């Protein structure tokens, strides 16, 4: 768990990076490019850094955040720092983990299709896990897994009809080839049980499967708040004897990927849940203390806070160099936007805090967004993410040696070329005083993904403390919800 400050940390050559024993590297060097931040700015921030560390320590110790209230105006627990640990009275109990493991085995052995119906935090984290697990860069066993669909994340009629048609085609094929019904598991994920998008998806696909009961055998598993006994999902689960998984108390949706809404997807895919949480626990142990040189989450929060406050960086670009990590960027958009986009600080003063998060993918968006990053308004911080194991996977052979312009492609390491493209992007931005940061993972597996998830959650929580805003509420979301309920007559 020890955090290493490597020999590369040298104020004379303007190198600012932290490498963990796991190999996870945080390189903030280009945040300190000419025209960017200075070490003196972070040193001057030390009293706020101390206060931020105390705020996180309070959350870890007490399970509450300073001045945090629920949408009903009452004190509310904040338990996301307990997610990495399996313990009684924590969000992830030994009993829950056993139940998740059993569910994963049940669906892998007995179901053809699993439909997850959730939105926001009940969808985005699971989609990251799904996208990553399908990658060849995971080291996992060739265990059978059902076909997974995500529904209920947008009331898109075409998408709903197309998935429904796909299910029917699968059912027809299974009936014809194997003489049995298509086995479908439908999993609505909603804390209240009344969220519009997942409820729409749940009702539509439940009805669709029932209408084709001669071809589809439907089961339902519910993920909801068991305390809401009068909620529709709890009432239905009792009436129809459906299995229930709890949405844990004190875990906001955008922080829930390492709790039931995310872990049930991971279990379905056959992922190693213990390793996912172990990566998060490792990051939690590393990110302690108010010394910005030795706490990567605090360091990341501090540089972006200063970039926004003093250097006009009102936009944050998250740019993984891996197609399968686009969903991670989409998950991070919600985490940043809902946590930091606040009208008032915790003293009730109007501050209009927050940055606009954007997702980009290297190298695709080097041909789409980089022109703006390089020459547009100086209002951006770009965060790169690279997976070292991408290198050495593919070496090209050029079957057209007679074409001179194609000869350099012979034996080209495609992963190394991807890295060179990223390095060129970094260097180009730095040459014009544009700020960027780089995260490097040795490989993409459960442990490192757990580290990445938890680092980003911690860095956002730290920045909330630095900016003195409540990173755990979302009062602005309630405005449009009230209007929608009124217009729909609910």
C-alpha cells in the first residue's frame, strides 16, 4: 500500500508524478507546464488541503460529510469510503457477497439473457464493467455467461423495440434448435422503484416476455431499497417471490459501482468481486494524508481545483486511449457533474461551482476534438488514460511492399503507435502551455479497475472539500423531475 515518490520526482526538471507499488502511475507533470500551475500554488493551498483531508477522515470515521443533508433536508449518511471493505454493518457484507456469487453462478448456468434496467448510477458503472470484461485484455476464465442487455437507461422507443425484436429472434432460434424456451432474467435497478426510465424498461420487457410466454421463460430479480416496503418493486417481489438485492443506504447512485448496482453486473459476467474491491481498498489505503506529494487523489483534486479557480479551466476532458474505456468516461461525467456542479457552497453562498466534463477517446478524437484542445479557448484540462498492456498485442504485416508509403507499417507495434500518438498529443498541448494529466495502468483487470474507480471517487470528494461544496447531493436534478411529474400527472 506504500506510495512511492520515484526518482523522477525532481523539481529541477519539472517532473511531478507518483507511482504506486501496484504500478499505477499518476503523472501531473504537464499540469506544471509553462503557463500552468506552480508548486508554490499548491504549497499555499496547504491549509485547505489539511481541511480537505480532515473532511475525508470525518467521512471515513463517522460515515457522514460536513453539512450534508438529504433532499428532504435531514442528515444523511455518506458511506462510499466503506465500499472497498467486506464487513458486517458495511454496504458490502459477507452475506451480500455470498448472495452475489450465488446469483452469478445461477445466471451463468441457467439463463440465456439478462436484462439490466437502470439509469444513471444504476446503469453507467455496470456498463463500464461490461465493456471492460468483454475486452481480450482481461485475464479471466472461459466461463459461460448469458447475453447481457442494458435497458431502461433512456426512453428510446426504437432501442426498446429493437432489443425486444432481438429477444424474440433469439427465442425463435432456441425453440427451433433446442426445443426449449429462451431463459430470460430481468433485473430492475431502482432505489425508489419509481424512477421513470428503469420503470419504463421493466414494464415494457416484462410485458413483452409475458406475451411470448410460449417461447420465453421469465424470471425477475430486484435491486432496490428494502426499507421502502411500500415501494412498487418491494411489493411486487413479495407478491411474486422475486429475489431482492439491496441498494445500500448511504451510497449515492454515482458512487454505487462498487456496491450492489455494479456488483450484480460484475457477478453476472463472472468477474472476481474480491479483486475489484481489493483494488479499491488498496487505493483507499494509499490516498491518506494532507501532503499533496504523497496522496494521488488529493493531488489530482488540488491541481484541477487550482486550474479551475485561478487558470480558467472550466472544462475537463477525460480521454482514455482504449475504446472499451469510453464507458468509464461516461460514468465519470456523472460523477463530476452531479458532485461538483453546485449553485451554493456549504455556507449558502452563491458560487456556481463546477466544470463541464467531456468524454474523448484516443486516437479517434485526436481527429475530432484536438483542434479545439490545441487552439481553442484556454479553458480545458485534459486527462489521459493509457493501459500499458495494450502494447505488444499486434504487429502489422504489410502485404503491399511495392507501395513505398506503406513500408513503415511493416512490423509496426499498433499498441506502441497508440502510445506514441498519446505522447504526441501531450507534448503538443504542453508546447502551447495547455494543461494535461496522465494516468497509467499496467493492465486492465478487476484490481486495477477497482483502483481507478475509487481514485476518481476520492478525487471528486476531495475537491468538494476544497471548494466547500456538498459533493453528495444533487438539488438541481429535482427541478426538472418536479416539472416532469407535473406534466405527466404523477
